[in-house]
């Protein structure tokens, strides 16, 4: 029905002109009017017997508009698919003088024009030949000892003891508000359980160490907060409302001392940590612990490796973009808030990486299906503590109806797949570091990335 003419405006920037001849439009309209006539039930006429002229007068313009725009969308979609045109955003309609007047009584040739920004084909053929820096964390025997000790503490038990307080103990304090050096009449009184190690006030921690059940001491209540903040004291220590006044001076009586008894390193402990019958000896436990430490940090190692790959590709891969089209596209869409030149430059930078990332995913033949997103949604729901099947299904259904949520989950899954695939594919220039050095490097990178994101958000 239609003819489509392509014009090159600039590199990766084209114009499509679509022409619908009047005679073909008229024939199609007649068929549509006859179909409407058969179903029309108008006052003064038997069903299906209203004159075509009446149908055209009452419904013609609406029928014509739907018919033309349906045909336009169909022809445009088929053309883009047949010519394998990958484009940015959406085709932008061009509004020109003498735009089409859709009048069912006066059919003319209809002409529609669109601008498109085409996605360039990217050359990534040499990307995997480069050796990228990759960290290899060297865990010591002490690191293994520390991890095993942590597990033994978690699976241990707390026992009440009548001995002087030690740094790893938990104490139950009876707290009484003071005024003018004495316990305040009708003042606040409560109990609170405190882990000695959590106390940041070294003076208070030292004062508690060595005390026993029945002892008491005068304290600044804010010394019990890990962050020293009033909100923590109100909510977790004194358990009072936000507007209730209190003095900072309290008498703390020691009611109970609890001491952690670490779990014994026996078969019961091995089964709980590593799974039934997976480990039979301390030597095997140490081997499994080392594997655990390496596996636990692998995602961070891959993340830093991927950062190196991203920086290399961003610097080396040419991404020719139709900048003038992008300016027009972003200015006409409500989805963008690019108010300054810097905003636009940042958008271009993000777009370049997005296209490189997409090309890399295609090269690695990565894909993501709907079921993977649904399964990820279920994992999130179960993390909320919801185990009842019907409630979980309702929550997942609700989450999956939220486009922003689905896009976020899909992006996270795609990123995870890409990071892992890249780590398995590229050559690595291995740099051995201890865990402390690696954490320092990783934290610096995270801070740098957060600072950059903060600057771009301003």
C-alpha cells in the first residue's frame, strides 16, 4: 500500500518518507465503511441498512484515522525489521507545513516522515587479546584460623558466668537516670544488654572491664551507643519516645555477665558449616575454608577486573553517534532532563558505554529470559522472610507489574552474567595481594565510583 524512501542526513542519521497513495487509501476506507455499515444500528434505519454516506459522515474521520495510523505503524515496523535497522530510542515524526488532514470526505495522498538515529556496528575483535590486571587474593593460615573462629563463635553458646567482665562478654545492665549525683526520683529506669566489644568509648569500656555481677558505676549514657547518637540511645538503650527528655548521667548496675563458649571443632560442627559428611577432619575443614574465602571474594575480584575491561573498551572502541539526532531526541522526550551541556556530555558517555556493553553481551552470546527475572523476584521476596507460597506469589506478581522494578532486576542479572563471562574469557595479568590490601584497593575504587556518581547527579 505504501512506499518508503530513505535519505541519509548524516552518518547514522536517516530520514524515512512514507507515502500512502489516495486511490489505495480510498479503496481501503470504502471496505472499512462497508464493514461498519453491516454492524451499525442507527435510529431511523434497520440494522445494517444505514446509507454509506451517513456512515461516512458519522464515523468516517475516526475510521480513516485509525486505518491510516495502523497502516503507518505496520509499514514502518516491517521496513525496519526487513532492513535490520537498529535505532536509538524511537523514530521521531517530522511535523512539516501542510501536514496530513484526515478528512473522510476528501481523500488525498498522505505523507509521513520520520528521523532515526542508527546504532553503529562496533568493532570488538581485539578486546580479549589484551591482558587486563586481575587481583589474586593470597589468604594466610591466620586468615583461615580467623574464619574458623568466627564460625565457632556463631555456632557457640552463651553461658552466664560469675567472673570479672572480659572484652568478648555480653553484660546486662540495670540503668537508672541520675540527677545532681544521685539516682533521680521517678527518673528513667530500664535494662539493656550490651556487647562489650560494641562500645566505642574506650574509657567506658575500660571502666566495665574487670567488674562483676553486683558492681555498679556512673556512666555517660551516650557512651553505650556505637555511633554516639541520641537516636540510637532512645530506640535501643532507653526505649523511649523521641520527645521524652532525659539526662545523660546514669548509674549502671551489672546484673548478668554472659560469656561465649565457642563450638567445638568436631563432626557436628563440620556438618553444620560444610554440609553433612562433606568434611571429616580439621585438615579438610581448613581446605574448605580456604575455598570459601576465595569464593566469597571472587565477585569483588571480578568486579575490579570488569572495571579495567570497561575502561579499556571505553577508551579504545570507536562509537560514532548521530549527535544532532540525539540532541533532538532527548529535547523532545519527557524521559530526559538534560539541562546543561555537561548533562548532555554525561548522557553521551553513558550511551557510548551502554552500546559497547550491549555489543559485548552479543559477542559473548549472553541472554536473559523472563523466567530468570521471575526467579530473582522470588529470591528477593524470600529474603523478606515470606515463606507462605500464596503470599509469595502475590508479591512476585505485584513486583513484576512494576516496570522500573523489572528493569532494575534485569539490569542486575545482565550485569552479573556479563561480569562473570568477561572474567572467564579475558587474559589476566595477575597481581597477588593479601586480603587487607585487596580490601583497601576495593574500598578506594568504590569511593571513587560513588564520588563520580554524586558529581553527575548534581
